[in-house]
């Protein structure tokens, strides 16, 4: 675990919601392990394919940093935040 953070893979997520893409919610289980607490974020906030995003579970959407290069971001994840891969 890098800096106490958990790297998330979309392979361990479930998507729920209606046909409107902006209303869906993504529930990501760290490493696909459903015994860990999930991180919940709007589907509209997922990073583009091939990019990553540092996500702070207790911050509002408009307070989240934008997506970027996975190799760079994985070294910058602070404790309490997670890295979401697109």
C-alpha cells in the first residue's frame, strides 16, 4: 500500500442507476476485495480510459483534483485518498 492509500481497479466495481449517465453511482471495492469499505463516486467523475484520478472520499465532487497520468499520480496519493483508474 503506497503511502497508506489503496489503488482501485475498475475491475472491482459495480454500477447502479438509471439510464442517465450523470445519475449513476460507481461503488469501487479496493482491489476488488468486498470485505473492505467501498469508495462511492458518481460515474461522471471516473477518469478517462488510461488515466487515473486521486479521489478523497470525504470531499465534495467540486473539491476533487482532476485526472492525470497514472504513473505520476500513484506516487502522490496521500493517506486517506485512493487512486481510481479509468
